[in-house]
């Protein structure tokens, strides 16, 4: 058992990376995703790098099953059980309008209609003390309706359960006794033990809505792997960038919501360590979508809450911005103008050049028409692209727009590049971050084809293309750590702070985190716990999360002055000002347990040897004789134009750029920002 394997199941391709601990060899492969049964694509990709699954010592994968169910509105039918008088909390939401000047704005439709919300008598106060006992008959009445009407899941969200979950725990026991294992029961305090009634309700509903789909998928994957001899647990990437085993993920399926895309961010964290660069913009362009995330000061940009498709969710989550822009994005005419995406050709039928029946032009077809793709060695030679079909698809749209086909092909790429650059601005400029202070790390099957053009749009001077970029998200999963996040509500104004009491609470969370890591089979010497506290100025609604040195820090005499100063510094960094003389208050304690596995050795992927050749490629409307190079064996430094091909991706280097190969095999492209964007 010497193989460490990671897999990323995308909308178009399933990517796999295998590291052999004995030889240090790294293998990467791709196979078309099989929407009818994703396991077929999984084993098709795995079979290219591992012949016998019993030799796998560690296996992790990312899944977008829950996210896809949400995006396509194909999740479970959920009954929501709330406290008496709280039936409309989920429907009213915050009553806010996210886009003030959008006349066509519509709030996202609730995942649970009002007629599927029931109430249960009983009440706790804000301290968690019981005022009225739980009405157990109301809970049993809800269970009867679930059975009679065929609901798939129940979400329970009772008032002030974050302060004391006693009523939710009792309701959960009753529901599970009445309904058995066939119905998923979700308790809000187990999803998010945090204040804010609507956000906690939304988080519980999201877990109930996506949970059955995720559980079924993970159970099938575990069963199929067990049949083939896998003797180790299946691990799953969480939205926070950490790993858990599949049994935990099935109990807490919401944690996997952004499981697939986050692997690329964790690969960016590993790349930052190898490159010696603290700040990176990670861009993942696949066949269907384009994902942007940040590595700041060598760590993933993680938030304690987020909005997914307009629905708030309280959990640690890597800040990702996703748009419908990928190699399979379809170009079309609308009101006489060129549009690209978000609709995608997907894996079936795929771009026209795949020869699977697609007839509409896509970004991949445009790149092929421009000569930027080697048709004979696409995806490592697994696909031979049909240049005539791509040309015909582009020409049909060009005729409709009265354009030259080559001009249109470059226009398709330009429109896609502009959309992707704007997606990066959304996560950087709109949050006060200057993208020119970052390097751009490009991965995904199509990321390296467009990275330099995107960098020009943003004034970024350096692009990094890691090893096996098309499977980089999978490689990032091998670099991730086991992670468990715990929270504890701790509402205290600074005048009422009891430092030793806060330290004791943090010590309790630390013990829970270490126990959780033990349950995930992490040895003691590879475990650590980090702590933080959510703070705000008195009278504020929003909070900032301030890291602590350790669990004992609050017990130190100078703690209050030091933490207030750190909060003022963080407030200034985020909002441009602070009020040091203002009183602060504490809202939430956070403890995160980390468990480290073996790191993947930095070895290069070996491609088949091949002599370089020259082909005509279009850049800025001009034909350039451009060498096509295999990534393995590249010279130490060379100038663009050049096309670099490898098993999982193609890198396009326009004229005027310089390329170097560092000691880890990463391509470092110095971007000529004087050229046309």
C-alpha cells in the first residue's frame, strides 16, 4: 500500500493524481465525467494510474454533488420544524435587497415553501434557560406528516438552540425514533452553533436539502471502492479546505458543498510554500466554470459565513467566486452582439471539436481555430480534436455576425478573458485588494491557455503554471490537512470579560478538537489547534475574527488591551478606520483542529519524449510561427510565442513574454503588460 490518490470530479472531466510513496513518482490522468453514473468516470480515470485499488494507502476526493443539487434545484423535499411563532423567519429572511439598482432583481426562492414549515411549542430564553417545555406531541405530529407525505429530510431550528440545544436534541431523538434511518434529520445547532436565527435556519435547510444526495453518492463510492479492494477510509474535501472521512461527511453533508473547487485553493497554499510567495490569485478554468480564490499571507482566504446561490450559510468556507466560463462555454449572438457562456456544452456532447455531436462554437473550438491547441495531443492524446468541425461551428456564428471567422475566434477568447478578469476583480478590487500585488496561479484544463491574457487585463506581472495544471485541484487535496471547526457563543462586553473563564472555554473546545482528530486517525504528533474570537465595537452588528496565540492567552493580565489593539488594526485594514477608544465586545469563540498527513514530494510528471515542431498561431490578429513544446525537458528559459503541451493541459505563451522553469517544475511567466490586453 504505497499509493496516495486524489480525485476531482468536474463537470467535463474527472481528474486523478497518484503519488507513489516508494518511488516518489507522480502520475496525473483525466477521463470524461459520466453524469449518468459518476463512479464510471471515477474508475476510468483511476484505472490509468492505479491497476489495483488495494495498493492505495490514502484516498481523497472532491465532490460537487450537493452544490449541483442546489444549482439545479434537484435537492430533497424538506420539512422545516421551528419554534412556535417562528414559522415565517425563513420566508421573511432579512427583507433586504442585495442589488439596489437592478430593476429585475428577485430574491432567491426559499428551498422550503411556507406550507412545509411546522411549529413546535416550547421556548428557551436568550441564555438557554427553559421558559416553556418542548411540546413533544407537536414533534410527533411533524413526524407523521413526514411519513404520510413522503418528505426526504427534516430540518429542526428552534429558538436559542445555540445557547442550549436541549430542545433540539430531544426533538431529534423523537424524529429519528419515529422515522428511522430513511429520513435525514438535521439539527441546526449541529450545523452552526451560532447566533442569527435566519442564517442558522438557512444553514440547516441547506444541509437537509443537499444531504440525501451527498449521502447516497458517498455511500455508492465507498461501496464501489470496497468491492475493488480499497482497504482505507475514503476522505472528502470540505468547503473549509480541510479533509474529513466519508463517514463524517455523510453525517455533516453541508461541509462538502464546495468540496471540488476548494482543492485548487489548497493546491495554491502548497504552491505558495514551494514558491516562497505569500499572496496568490488562484484561477481554475475547467470545461464548465471558472473559479477564483485567494491565498493571503500563505493561508487560504476563509470566511466564517458565505452566501451560496443567495442562501446564507454559517460555516467556515473558502471564499470562492464562480462564473460560467470554461472551455465548453458556448458562444452565441444576442441582439447582434457576441456573448460567451454561461451555458456550456459540458461533457456530452462537448465542444464541436470533440466529435460527439456538438455543433455550437465554444471557447475550446475558438482556441483550436486560432492554432493554440495541439489537436493530436489534447488531454495527453486521449482526444484527437476535429479542426474542421471547430472551424465550421465558428464560421456559422461568424456569418451570422458578419465577421471573419479568425476575427470571431479571437473575439470569443477576448470576451471570455474579460469575463474572467471581472470575476477576479469581484474578489479583489471590490474588497480593497490590489491584484497587481499578487501572482496569478493558473490551473484547470483551460486555465493556462488564458492566464496570460487575463493577467494583462489586470496588470499582473507574473503567472505561475504548476505541474499537471489540469489535475491541480486533485493534487491540492493531497496537500490538505484534516480539519475540524468548533464554535461556542460567548457574548461578553469588555467590562464583563472574565479572562480565565474564556481560557477555560477555549481549553474545552481544544479538547473536543483533539478528540475529533483522534477519531479521524490523526496521530498525536501531527495534531494542532488554533483559536480565534469574533469581536466588534459595542453597537456594531458585524464582527471580525481575531486570531489568538493559544487557549491560555485570555487569562493573561494584559489580554484585553492587546486584543483590543489587534481588533483596531484589523478594523483599519478591512474598513480603513478604527475607533481605539471605543469599547469592544466578544461574540463567538472559534477553535480549529488540524491534522497533517505526509506531504507529496515535488516530483515532475514525465511526459512522452517528442521533438518540438512549429505551427501557425494567431495572436492579436497576426500569424506567428510558434514552437509547440512538451513540458518535460523544457529549457531553463525561453521567450514567447510558444505553446507548451502536457498530459493535462496546454499553456499558451503570447509574444513578448519570458518563461522560466523553477526547481519544482513550475512555469514562471513574466507578462509583458505593454501588449494589447
